[in-house]
C-alpha cells in the first residue's frame, strides 16, 4: 500500500499539581460507566479489541482536557471510544474508500448510540470522511496499547501495589450529571504526572474499499436458547461469538441499507432493554 506523509509534530505538555482545565496531567485510566441518550457504556481493558461500525467527527471543544488528561487538539491524530482503556492505539480503516490511519484513543465518546468512534478533524480528513458517518473497521495495536498501560501513571504496574482511594464516579455525557458510587476518603489531589505525549504521525495508507451492509447486533447471550428467543422476537439471526475463552451468542437484525434505518432499529432495541446493542458493518 502507498503511504503519504503529511508531517509529524511533537506535543510538549506542561503540567500543574492541581491540573485545572487546560493543564495536562496524562495518565492511564479505564474509568467508570457512563451514559449517553439513555444507553449505558461500561469501560474495560481490552488490549486486542477489534470491531466495525460507524465513525463520526468529534465535536468537542479545542483545549479541553480529555479523559486521560491530555489537552484536546483537533489537529492531532486522536479519537474517542465508548469503552476502551485510555490511552490506546488503534488502526482505523474507512471501508468506503480504503484509507487507513493510526490514532491514539484518549477520550470517551461519541455521545451518540450507534457510533463506534469519534475522530479528530485531522484524522477524519485523512480518512476522507465527509460530514456524514463513515463505515469503519477498527483494530487495536495490542503491543502499543499494553506499553502505554504499563508505563503511564495509574497503569497496570501501579494498580498492583496501590488500590484506588478515590470514589468511583458514574458520569453521563448526555448532560445528566454525575452520581458517586461507594465511599470517598477525602478530597486528595494526586500529583501531576509530568508525562509528555508525542503526537501520532499525520499519515495515511491507501487500501481497497470494502463497504458493507449495516446490522444491529446484541451480544453476550450466554445461552443459545435465550439468543434464539430474542432473535425470534425481533426478526434477527443468531451467531456464535468468542468472548475471551468462552463461547457466547449474538443476535443480529438486518441488514439495513441506510444509516437512518439502522439507527431506527437500534433505537427500538435499546427501548426493549437490549442495552448492549450496537451497529456493525458486514
């Protein structure tokens, strides 16, 4: 594949012990559950994650802090994801034109059900995205993501020796506010990490377009019988999936030729209590 290099720049992050808005304090985080437009998302560590779905352009404000403590810049190769540990390195392929980029996932989002990743302006432009959502495939770089988890403050190595002391927060990106879960030991402010993060290279690779149809998928049925009952009630099909070392079952509805049709089906599934439902491309 042909690679076009547009340039590469380095971000030198400054730090403040109190880390007010706009002052970076880069760290590793998984984070608490959060909700958007009635759907709950449950972040977790998945270092070899991959999936398909619809990508959108980020609409967050320039200069705000991301969930992992970076200063947001739409000129960098960054992205938001609903559940991956932060930061993480992923390759995003635009299935509609074959373009491929590598980005650092450093924030939560998109705050819209049925959207798998939010891309910075720079990343979206390199992928050749317009204003509408684009069909994408996402593959996590396991080695690079693990290295970040092991080296950043708050990461795997630190979690082994020190249990978290602060309260866990369930936050909503849909504007519903935050609700504390559990107890707190006080208003301790952790020291600034002093970590400097380099920007991802501003490059893309050109491959072949391979667009697909849209489906609404509900996963993690432990019983094939339960999955078949769910499929029968929604006109879906059952397929086996692997979750770690266990066999699970997923129900798919579709295919849908348009995004609006897939969104409508997803809305119905969520209204029926199928919270894990999402849109995939195949």
